[in-house]
C-alpha cells in the first residue's frame, strides 16, 4: 500500500487514455482544503484563495460550496454540513 503522506499519488495518471486531463476534485476531503488568503473588498465582495484557486461565494471546490467569506475565515457547505477554514496568522 502506497503512503502518499497527504500528497497526490504520483502513480495515478494525470491524463486519461482519451487524452483528457483527469481531476479528482470530487474526492477532496475537508482536510485537503487549504485556505491560502482572503482579499476583502470595500463593498463586502470578498474572495478567497483555496488550493491555489480564487473563489467567491457560491463557487464549488470539489464537493464543497463556498458559503461565506469573512475577513479571517471561509465557510463551506457540503449538503447540510458546514465546515469552517480559518486563515492562519503570520504566514
């Protein structure tokens, strides 16, 4: 059994046999989500950087929907469950 230490398994192909890029976003666990930053707008239109992608409320990250972006955290929904990712202080 290969222990991936939380990283992508290098033995899983990135391209399908049909030449399409394979994504495994639907397999994301909440522990796989990394909140890298939050940009706050003057009118409250905040965006966040999660797993290297800029997201806004109602965007989808894997099976999770971005519900709320505050100045220090992001709330995600998966079905009826709510998950909160807090921004780490001090880089």
